C-alpha cells in the first residue's frame, strides 16, 4: 500500500528524505549544505557541461525551518531536472534529428518544463511507494503560463524579428551609401536604378540570410556542447 504525501505530517519526512538522498547518491550527485543558501533560504544546483568531469552539486540551506517532507520534495525536483537534462543530452548525441529534437525540448517555455519535472517526481515517488497529492506541488510553484508566453513572445520578437531587421537594414543602407560614394565593390552599381530592388528584395534576402545564419550558429553550438 502506498503512503500519501498530502501534508507535512502525513508520512515520515525523514524516511522520505532518505529515499530521495539515496537516489541522488546513486547518480553521483553531491548535496551540500551551505551558509549562503541558509541566508537566501533557497536552493540551487551547478550546471557543468556534459563533457566536464566535475560533480553536479545541489546547494541547500545549512539552517532552515523547512520540514523533511518539504526538503525531500525539493531535492526530488532538482533530481528530476538533472535526469531530464541528461536525457536531452543523450538525445542530442543521436545525430542531427536527435539534436533538433533535444533543442526543441530545451526551448519549451519554463511552465512546460515545470510540468514535465513534476511528472518525473510523481513517477519517482510512486515507484518508491508514495502518492504525491496535487496541493504539495505548491512548495515549488510553477511559473505563470501567461507570463512565460509573454516572455517567450518578447524573446522571439527581439532575437528573431527586431534584431535581424535592424541588421538587414544596416546592410542595405551600407550598400546604398557605398554605391552613392562610388566605393568598391559597389562603386559601379547605379544605386538609383536599383533603389527599389535594393530596399525590397535586397532587404528581404538579407533578413532571411541573417535569420538562417543565426539559427545555424545556435544549432551548431548545441551540437558542439553535446559532444
């Protein structure tokens, strides 16, 4: 019979925490109690690259009033993030298709990452004989889906629309100025004759070239970091 985790006193918190700690140790992850985390009353983990030999470290408060159940949930959440990240790293090693799939998974809004992480946590506790009630997830509140949608749209607008437009316009304007001043290699171009083409088709081609170059560079960086 599975014990239900629905409030701090429903289960033996130390037993729950020990279950998570044993799983973390098996994965070669270090849990470090620090004074800095105690001052901030928060936890965080290191993010070494896949090729680095250093251990992943989860920093937790040295002094806190968090219950063992809360600490177990928090540690399980960190473990889930690490395991899902490792899965993406392994996927990225499976050629171009795998790299693209891993990249798409990583670039999902934080809200969806949070849901996926909690699903892993629920499965972990279920496998070890515990049922996780929905209200216990409030200990690690998910980011607002609306706020992350807005943030995501803002990032897309800046990095994939606004900046390429500025760079493309800058390129076209540079060609125009060089042509007007008869500066090689555009000195022989009759800029007034091709003005409309330059500021329409030329601008569009420059914009698309910049976008594809930017996407290609990001994909190559992801692939390099995976090997």
